[in-house]
């Protein structure tokens, strides 16, 4: 078995044993969720919180959204809507920040860096985005005249932040968070009339060199960042860049070798009580080593249009995870249910264009309370090609009745599955009390056999779909919650899987949220 497969098997939660994690947690000693570099020049960004006049429904046709000129204002807004704070919460003496991108356990392992070549915007260089201060820290200075219009954004993960709480399973959560972050950036870009391209041509070593996270002496031991992905921000929305992606790669790699670097990462503070060596091993095994350049996907076209009048910026800022759902809520109208499902399909969601690979993630849905649909188990293959595999893998006891109003959805089995959904999702009531919950089934075996790094790509795809669900739910007046805690093989055996052809990597739930009035809310950037 490969290291990646071993890791995957070993970090499955089981009914009789959770994946290995710390036995005790000192909550006062949580790793700092805000990375800071000391000794860097700071570039202030204009005040956060500005509203855009783009409504949610306009995202159905992103090409028609007016392209905002690139400036520190619009760049600041892009960063804020992707990674900035959304609120502070307080309960008794505990106070914590929430962000526009969600994160497993609110631990936020994802860090974001800009590689700026637009000299009219700010001096060329590599910048770390510090969400707490909403400013940029200039990590590197360089000049690369030949690519004087390119602006890239790269993401990295600090696995230790997640591992502190979740132990060995943490690596999975970091990857899911990257998928959420990628989608968060795509939606923020769309609100500004911009696009985003995932640059598959870079391997991990190159991303690390460009972002400076391979400069180990500038990070505290055990708190290093691993590279994840790099995107080009298409702020002209015109496919018009002076340099090709391949040429830009050559120039940047050469330029960054001669750049001047500044600053040192401040310690995240917490005492490292446990070492999870399996995370170091899987990180290494799942490193992306290839340079395959894959173009942008064709943009999908919505089939069920949004009626959302609210600003995109306010939907993004108000997105929250529901901690409780109203189990007595009225049934969710099918139009809302189908709108959400349709936006998960690449051919129907223009904002899935950043995902360059064919869909490899499909849904097993536990429908609890949707108008006109019998409660039960449903399956949504996200590609026609996958239907056959899914039917072969699922137990042959299921019916596979195509649903008239939404023919790509199949009804498998009518039943009240609330208690089962709850039990499978680590006994969390949120999986039972909403309108529906679901498991994301990935084409695991083929992808991981092709390349170990595809393991991460599958989680990213799940995270991306999760972020679409969060935002679409919010725009429709519902709320979602990502569910990283579930009993893997118990889900698989319920569906009838006999091998690892398909594996569930993420769960999600949507419904009418109940708010906890004991928790107080404060403005996101009141501290500035
Ligand atoms: C990958 C992932 C897994 C999550 N798993 C769970 C979970 O199992 N149970 C839960 O109640 N919330 C879960 N959440 C929700 C997070 O706790 C939530 O995003 C975080 O506390 C930040 O709050 P916010 O989403 O309201 O900004 C998950 C979120 C993500 C992104």
C-alpha cells in the first residue's frame, strides 16, 4: 500500500475508534490563527467592509459583471472577501474571530500570498496577507519587467494548526480548507468582474520557492507551511496578458532566485505536545511533482436562475456555519433544493470554471425535509460518465429512479434516514435536523493510483463544492455546515461499497439555522 493509501485508511474514524488525536487539549494554548512576519515592510489596504453593488443573481452571468479596475481598493476587497474576518464572537470570557472562508474547527491552516508584478499597483514582490490587520507584509522584493501585468495568488497550509486539535486526520481538513479557499477566491473575483485561473503548470517545490515557504530558517521548527496552489488573478477579465503562463513561470522562477527576502515568521505560540509524524509522511508522499498545464474549463450556464437580490459582498460576509437546525422547519421548496444541486454541476455553474479537471466527486444525499420529495437516499452523479461506476459500486438493492423535475438526480431508497445520517456523521445532530445532508463520494482509487497528489485534489474538489453550498444556502435564506467528522467505512458499507473505488471525503448539511442567542457578535474589524 502507498503512503497515501495507508494514511487514508489509518485516519478513518470508526464507530469503535476515532482516528488518533491528542488525548488532552489546553484551550488556552491554541496555536495563533494569525500568521505574522516580523521585519517586513507593511502595505496598508483601504478599510475593509465596503459593499459592492453586484447582486447574487448577477453571478449567474459573471461575464456581464462590470470589471473593476485593479487598485489597492479592489485588491483589498478581493482579499477581504476571500480570507478576511467576517465577525468576532463572544461567549462568556471566550472571544474568537470568524472569517469569510470557513475552516474545520475554525483553526484556519490556510495562508495566502500575492506575487505582484503590477508595478503601478505597489512595488513588485511577494506579499503575505495578514487577515487580522487586513494588510500586506512584503516578504520579497524583485523586478521582472517582462511580466509587468501579472498578479498571482498562492495558498499554503500550516498543518500544525489543525493537528493541534485533530491529530492525524488534520491533513485531510487542511486540504478541504484549501478547496473552500479556492472557491472563496473565485466568488470574490467574480464580484469584482475578475476571473481566476489555477496554474497547474507549477509543481509544489516551485510554489514553495515562489512564496518563500521553503526558507525553513525563517519559520519556527514544526510550524512550517506547505505549498498548495497558485492562481493567476485575471483582473482584466479579457484573457489578455502580455506573457504566456509558461514563459511567466520561467521568468518568475529565475527572478525569485535573485529576490531580496525580508522577515521571519513569528511563532504560533503553542507548546507542541504531540508530534504527528504521519502528517509529515503524507505531505511528502502527496507532493505535486508534475508540470501538466491544463487550461481553464469552459464556463457553465445556469439552468435554474437565482432570484437573489442581496449584494454578493453581504452574502459572503454573512456566511456562517449553522450549529443547530430547526427540525420543525417547513419543508424546503424543491426549487431551492434543485438550485443548490444545479450549482454543483460544472455545466451549470459558471464559477466552477477555475476547476480544470473533470468532475470526480458525486453526492449521496440524505433527503430529510424537501417539499414533494420522499425522505430517503438519493444520488447525484456530477457527470454522466460516472453514472455507470456509481451504479456498479452501490448495493444492487437500490432503485435508481430518475427524479422527473431534476433528471440527473436518482432516488435510491425511501426511508427516514435522520438517525442514520446523524450516527454516520459522528453522532452530530446537524446531519439530521436540516432539510438534507450529504456525503461527497470521490473517484478515489483511479485518481490516487494515477498520482499520489490527486489525493489532495479530491479533497479540494469536495471543499470547493462545500463552499458553493455554503454560499448558495446563505443566498436562499438557509445555512450550511461542513462536516469533516464522519465514520468513513460505515458510510461506505451503508451504500454497499466493497472496495475503495469510491470514498467519501466530506459531508455537508443544509437547513434552517437556529441561532444561539447567548453568543454575542461584534464587527469584523472593530479592532483596527
Ligand atoms: C472542512 C470543514 C469541516 C468541518 N467539520 C465540521 C463538523 O464536523 N462539525 C461542525 O459542527 N462543524 C464543522 N465545520 C464548520 C466549522 O466549525 C466552521 O467553519 C468554523 O467554526 C468557522 O465558522 P464559520 O463557518 O461560521 O465561519 C467544518 C468546516 C469545514 C470547512
